[in-house]
């Protein structure tokens, strides 16, 4: 792209109300952020159950007595320490699978795993709303990519009937809780289709881990069948308050991926204190179920209140997307809310489909009922 093209691109984005910019956060506090000297209630973070500020996670570095910061090596060289090993064992048990692999981020996990599991001559069948990293992994693999209508098992079957037989290996990729719509995948229906059409089943639990399921391991634990999903992916970077990601799978798949997954092989392993805090977060999920229970109760309260003032609210989780359609209008409401001290980011295309711009409100364990009622009143005043 020449310089002119770059400038035009930016100008067009700006004209369409779609230009993205960074806001520098000067201070983070439970449920709050400070930007340009002003404090806001933060309704845009994925720190759903407030673990990012949990004293036990913050204390973990000291408690572990670590005398080294990072391994300065990839996992296959000398970057697998005892802590990395412990985290993988613990994650496997948390997800009720034989094995687990820890990745440096969820983005790297999806891109690396999908591009290793399928290649030229194979196919990926994914939901239209899956995360960018799933799309990018599929494109990188060189496979054929089919996208079915959101959370629509019948449409998936229609596509599979037509095309499945053309391919040797085929992978089904869905999320369990969708990041921008906050709704639940019809897991049991997808599980049946996965078996019927002999697909590799992959489910991304980035937004379900730590929140759903009796043990907090995710929606597959709550209403699915762990055995049906060959690869269960999730992150330590959202509800778990830390950083990094994982997949849980069987031992054979792990052996294969250790030898083929380029984002696992060719990247320095995460620093030890990050891994130690990820381990601790799994303990806290077990020990403090009140966090997820409370979060989901507040989410029902907020969703019902927004619906009662006539808004188009999606989802059934701690993610409460409120759709205003037009990008300019959504941005304007977001700015008005900011002026009242509520930080709610406007999510616009290309992150979401055209004409579905929305406020993506996400709740946090540390939000008080008063914070939530204030938000509802502020939105009422802005629309
Ligand atoms: C956030 C997210 C990822 C990426 O995880 P990071 O650890 O932030 O890289 C992957 N999938 C989904 C559905 C996500 O929401």
C-alpha cells in the first residue's frame, strides 16, 4: 500500500465511524479504570470474576520464591519448567481430558492448532461468528473454509451433506459462549453432527472458562459431553485474570501437536510468574464458586433491566451486547456514557457484521448493584 492509500483508508474509516484508536489506561482497580485523569466503571473488561486483582494471584510471585523471570527458550528447547508442566497437568484435569498444552495466547493457540490439524485437501466448518484467530488459523492451513449461519446446526448439516465427502479430514470449530453475542452454542446438537459426519471437534471456551459448569471449567462441562470434543480450547486471559491459553485433548493429539504446531514450537515459553498465577487461578475457580454464581445473577438482572426499557439485548451470559445497529449512533451513545463515568466500548464492523454495531457490556464480580443500576439509568438517558 502506498502512503496515499493508507491515508485514504484511515479517512474512510473515520468518515464511517469505524476508526479504532487506543485509550491509555492510567490505573486499573477492581471494576474500574482511570483514563486521562478520570475514573470510570469499566464495563468493557473480560476480567469477569475479578481475578486480575485477586490478592492470591498477586502474591503468587513472592510465595513461589521465584529467582528467575523467564526461560528465554521455547517449550521444546529448555522452556518447559516444572511450573509449565504442572499447569498442563492441572489444566487437563480441570477440563477432564487426558492432556493439555499451554500456549502463549489464545490467538496463538487457535492459529497454531488449526493450521496443524488440517491442511491442503482438508476442510474447516466453522460458525460465522467465531473469533478471528479461528479464521486466521484456517486460512493459514491452506484448507477449504466453510462458514455456517450462527449457531445453526441445520445449516451446518446442509453444508456437510453437500461437501463433506470431498475431504479426508474435516474440522468443526465453534465457541461455547460467543464473544460478541454472549450466547450459548447448541452444544449437544453440534456433538451429534460431529459424530455423524466424522469431524474433528474443536470448541473455544475463552468466555465460558471459569464461569460455567459445576466446577467452573466451562459450558462443555455444564451441558455438553467432554468426550465429544477432541480439542477444547480456552484462555487464562479472561475470567482467569492472567495470561496465556490452553487446549485440552488426548495424549496422541498432544504428541502430534508438539511435533507440528508452529505457534507452540517457535515461540518462547511464558514467564514463570505468569504460569504460577495461572496455576493459582485454577485453584481459586474451585475454591470460590460464589464469584461465578454472583456474576451470572447480576447478568440476569442487567439483561432484564435493559430489555425492560425496550433495548435489543443479545445473549445469555455475562456478556450483554446491546445492539443499536448504526455505527455512528453506537459510538455516540458510548461517548455519552463515558461522559457519565461508564466505560462501555462500542463494537463495530469489521469485528461484528455490518449494521449490528453494539455496546458490548461485560459484567465483573466487582461491580456493585448500584454500579449496574446507574448504568441502566445512564443508558436510558442517552438513547
Ligand atoms: C480472546 C479470545 C481469544 C484469544 O485469546 P487471547 O489470550 O486474548 O489471545 C480466542 N478466542 C476467543 C473466542 C476469544 O474471545
